[in-house]
């Protein structure tokens, strides 16, 4: 399929098809950039969150909608519905072994992290054995139920445990943390936007991103859990935050390791001019933001994320009610 959210090329150290001069953004002409040739930079990775409406095929999105419906039905029947699924039994088994909500919360995250990152680590081998699409189905089919269990348990038990601090009445704290949570979704890893690859409509690929959020940080996660922990302020939230941050830190190492194996010198070039710590590469001069850098965020995937994030915030009462009904 020609339908992608990303540019259709593979980064090579010997072949650079996409040139970008520092001080200009994706899509500018060579004439506009020649005046800045003292700061020439060659982009070896892919353009994050790029979306060309003219490349879209209606049939691909029809397939996506059908697959999404089937996945949600199967997830509900096999895992979520207490009368037919295994989700409640899974939670009950953990609560039988670990009697504190903090330990159960941490165990859920560790189990999810081990499965999610473990399968990701075997992606190269798995794809060679069963193919890219089949491996993506396996990966999502195992990871998604565990993720749902972790989120539902957190919602249901977020105010259990020991209260360590109480800042909810502090002036401006709600607005500050709301903004932090909102920004955290703009910091999503760019592969998240490749919905057709996520659903295996398009053949899944391991991408080497270089523009957009990657200019700020190569591993844009963590903010969400910190903001929720500050807001809730108890031992269950701290346990969840420790588990998630630990998972993210492992993901930083594992993600770089996998990209290095797949892309070799091309990844080293991207690594040398980006950073794990947000803004570090910019501050020490290894990364120069284009003057119109904001254009790398004014794209349909980010507009969609903004709408979904606002919708999820407004739907918090519905999400909480749905979780409470499961009694997990």
C-alpha cells in the first residue's frame, strides 16, 4: 500500500533524499534555503507526523475501521466482560498473591512492560518468522489486554493507599498539571500516529524519526505519570509512577539499541544531534531548530491528538464509571 503517515523512504548513510537547512522546515524550496547554507544540515531520518491527504485511500480506512471494530469486540468478549472474559480473573489472581494495591499496581506495570518490551525486542526475529503484519497482530493482541487491566486498576484504586501529600487545593496546581498532561500527549512518539501500521493495514515498519518532537527529545514520555502523581499524592500513584518511569527508562535504552541494530550509522548521526533529556541537544548546540519549527506540529495527526486529548479529559467521568462497573 502507498498509504502512510510518513515519508516513503528508508534512511541510508550513503543516500540522503531529504535535505533540510537549519532555519527552514519541511517542504521549503532550495531557493528559500540557499541563503542559510552556512548552517547546512542533512536529514537522514524520517519526517515525524507527516500526512498527505492525496496519498490516502478510502479502502484502507475502511479496513482500519473494520479491524478496529473487530478488535474492540474481541477485547470486550475475551478480556473485559466479567461474564466471558479473563480480565477480572487476572486481577483477582494478582490480588490474591499481593495484598496491597501498591504492589498489585507495580506488578501490573512490570508484567505489561515485560511483555510489551520483550516482544518489541524480538521484533526482528519474529517478523522474519511470521511476517510483519502477523507479528504486529501478536504484539497488539497480547499487549492491549494487559494495558487495559493496568489502566482500569489504576482508575479504580488511585485513591487507595497512604496519602503522602495533598496539593489539590493549591493555587494554580490544577491548571499547571492539566497543561502538563495536555503537553504529554503532544510528546507522543511519532510511530503512534501511523494508525494504518498499528492496525497492520499497512505493513508495519521500524521508523527512524528525526523531525518534530524528536528534535526536542528522542524518547518523549514520562510527563503524564508525574503530573498525575503530583495531583493524587498517594502511595498507589507513586507506585504507578515508579513503574512507568522505570519502564520508560528501559525503553530509552532498548529503543536506541534496536534502532542502532536496524539503522547502524544513520542512527548514530540522529543520536549525535538529538537528546534523551528534553532540549539538551538544543541547548548544547547539537540541534538547531528551524525558524518555522512550529509547522512540524501543525499537521493533521497533532490536530487529531488535540481533539482526542480534550475529549478524553471531558470523558473522565464516563471512563471512571465504566472502570468502577468492572470491579477490578
